[in-house]
C-alpha cells in the first residue's frame, strides 16, 4: 500500500535535500527550522516539513550529551545551612 519511494508533493528534490541538510547541521526544533527555511522556500508548510523530517527519521532531536549530566546541579552544604538566591 502506498508509494514505494515516498516523497513530498509540494517540495522539489533540491528543496528536500536543503531542508534535511539544514536540520542535520543546526538541529533546531521544527518551528525554528520552519521559520528559518520559510524565507528561502516560500511555499513550505509546517506540515510538509514535519513529514519530511519524519520520513528521514530526523523528527526527534538527539538526546543531550553526557557532559551536562556530569555537572552537579547544586553545591552540597552541611545540614542547617540555608542558601537563597536573590
């Protein structure tokens, strides 16, 4: 059922490659990609961009790296110490 090679009906092959390359180089969220690419591809819709990302398995952003997990979130103080940020 369905086409053997799914492709966009509203975007040309060159526009698809440009959108995929943009996503791979910036890893911006869908809305940010849409607003950035809409200036260059005027007939681009958010829905067509979403399905393009879905077809190429880049619809989800990659997880954060382990560098952020290694940093402690708060300094450890002895019991009874009150820390307030103003």
